[in-house]
C-alpha cells in the first residue's frame, strides 16, 4: 500500500511540474487573471467608492474579499481550458497508456490551479496595499483567510474540471466561469445587502459568496465571524465534494481513471 501511495504522489508531482511549466512559460495567464479584478478594484475605489455607503472609512478594505473571490473564479477557467486541450489532443489517453497513477493527471491540474491562484492573490494583495488596504489581523486570522481561499479555489477547480472534461468546444469549456465571476456582484462584496430590493437581497444573503466574503472581511478586521464562517465552510465543502464526484465520473468516462 505504501508503494502504491508513493507511486501516486511521485506521479502527481510529475504532472504538477508539467502543468506548472506551462504556467511559467506563459506568465500572461496569471497577469490576465489579475487584470480584471484589479481594474474592478480601481474602478470601485476611485470612481464609485465615494458614493457607496458601507459604514467603513476604508472602502478598499470592504471591497478586497469580493475581488479575491472574483480573481479565483476567473483563474479556474484555465483549468477547464487545459483539461479540454489535453482531452482533445489525446494526451489524457496517452498518459493512460503509461505506467502511472491515472488520477495523477487530474490532480496535477487541480494543484496547479491552487498554486497559480495563490500567485494571483498575492499580486492583488500587493496592489490593494498600494491603494491603502490595511489589516489588524494576526497570524492565525491570516492563516484562516488563506485556508478559506484555498478551499474555495479547490471547490471551483473541481467545477472547472467537470466543464473541461465534458465540454464539446473550447469556448464551452471556459464559459462556465462567467456566472461565477459575476456572482460577487449579487452579494455583499460591493455593497451591503440591506440596500437591495427584497428578492435580490434574499438571494444575495443566501448564496455562498456573501458568507465567504463576510467571513474574510471579519477575519481581516479582527471582528467576530459569527455563523458566517460555518456557512462559508459548509458551502465550500459541499461544492467541493459534489463537484469532485462528478469530475471523477467525467474523468472515468474518458478511460483515464
């Protein structure tokens, strides 16, 4: 059993290295993921920020959690694209014919998504600091924020894997991310939900982005997180488990698991 596990982890390391080389050979992937969220942050802080009542003096502090989630939703689209290309070119089947752990191919793409999204988040945080973002959070709070963001990334990455393995066209593989990117707009990411019409407010308060945003916002400002953290963890874990099961099923249909 230990040999099988070691075999899996070594194969997964090779697949991770392969995918990461693709990322580093085209760093524009990470930059492209960062451009839209940073542009949105600049627009809302310097153009709309003065007209939006959030109850805080520093709007970039209020805005940042939603911008980070938007960046992750944009970044996972590349997982769907890369998986779709591997499927179309027959690379998955080629790996399947080799003496390697078959699921290592899929996990290589998933872990690459986590690493690349972490890099994108770091870039956005640096820009936010230059724009005036400040946090009184301690090390444990920052670790909690990092854990939630990684869990959210894993959940959306497995959703992306389903799209990449099931899509018939390249456009279809990446189109799934569009609703995810715009979901923060119908949440408390940009404005408090209390200012929204009743129907919109009910949806905003009961969708995953709001609970995740409120949790991160509370952690970064050293405020009590309340029940939001449990709702955030439940949403992320539930999406991850369901998406993982469907992604593995789609992967098996292609004879690669």
